[in-house]
C-alpha cells in the first residue's frame, strides 16, 4: 500500500495500428485499469494513437492539438482525474509534407500542460534490418532551452517535476543533462517505439544510465509487437528509480496492459547530491588550461614536445579529430 509520501504511477504497453478508433479504445481501457489501481499518472508510448502502414499515412491523419483526436484524450484525462503522458502524437506541421512528433502532457483536468516536439529524428540504417528516415516526414523540434521559454517544458506533476522527451532522444545524454541541471527535472519521460534489433542490446542500459547520471526517475512506455508487415517494436516498458533500479517492468515483446508501481516522493526530492556537486565551470577550466603558456605541449602521441602553446587546440586533440 502506498504511504502518505508515495504516488502510484502507471506505464502502458500497447501495439498501435493504423486504426485511430481501435487505438483510442485500447487507451480508454488502459486508463480505466490504471485509475482502478489508484494511479495518478499514466504514461503511453510513442505513436499511441496511430501507426501507419506507410509514412504518408501518418501525415494524412495528423491534426493540430485542438483537433478531435487530442481532445478525445483530454476527455479521458478529465473523466479519470489522471495525468496522461501522450508521447509521440502526430501533430500537424506548418506544411503538408511533414508533421511534428509531439509529446503532450495532460493534467487531471484534461488541460494541455506541456508540449515537446521531438528533437532527434530517427534516420538510421540498421544492418540486417530496415532503414528508417523519420526526417522525410517529420520536422525536428527546436532546442530544449527555447521550448522551455515558449511553452514550459518542465511541469510540476503529481510525482514531481516532469520533463518529456521522445524515443531516439534517449541516445543523446546532453539533452537529459540539460533537463536535469538547467530545468531541475525530477522525472524524465521517454515514450518510445524502439526497434527489436536495437532494444535487445541498448534499451535498458541507456535508460538506466540516464536515471543514474541525472538521479531522476525515468518512465519509459514502449510499443510492443507487430504493427504491420514492416514494423515491429520490442516492448519492455520500464520505470527506473534514481539509483538505476528497475522498479516496474513489462518484460516481453507482447502487448500488456500496464504496470503501476509506487514512486516515493521522498526519493524524488532526495536525489539532489549530484545536482549540488556539479562543476558548472569546467569548460572555462579547460579553456584556461588550453591558453595557459607552458614550456612544452602534449603532442598527438601524448608526450611533451617543443610546439608552441595552444597546440592541443589547433591540432584538435580535444574535439575528436
């Protein structure tokens, strides 16, 4: 039983298809089940409302956030008195050729509290599998710092400060560092539709790394199973605490309803040691070392040479060249 300082959250796992009504019916059932379990927040995976057989199908059904599709989900949140994380909604873009992959946070009154448009698009050739080019039909979001100013990326939800991301963002740790150390995130949301090939080796370890390095809870709702003849998702939805421990899991690749573990509010607020110990001026320290006159400079082989100062900067030893 959850204590006075605990909140029950739920993560959903589903197999979305190219049928808006069928997917909405599945989400409605999951909302009712999570509400019956006492959850205050339910997180859905990327593309919860629709997965097209072709990329063009996603563009055809894309709608603005005040359209009937999203308003239906607002009603679900309001009727259940539950916060909903709706990650990876096909939001109509500024032109007819591309949509926005938008993570929408709804509060328990059905209001849109935050939107985040996916920054890192999945343009990848997987050896032995298919090629993906999300940028061919999706417009990338703007930098997170501007998102925060314009629409308020970080939101105080029922379990702390929520910060939304989407799927492939997971591979870029600097985004999560910024959310934690500049926006004071406490709960990182990572709705996904990870491919089966990459999930088997990278999914859990990346999520646990993001939790440990930021000392945040990570909630990762995942698509699971075959959506159509070309697309299959791995599943394995996870809830991870700031210590990197998996506290909730839907483990296999089959579509499951939801998992609703308890999140301790005390753990959310306690995970601040790294936050306060962070050295914010390390770039300035490196710049100071790079420009300080020295008798010898490190060569590319790591030994002292008689090159002039700033050799490291000019020869790219610190920028990966």
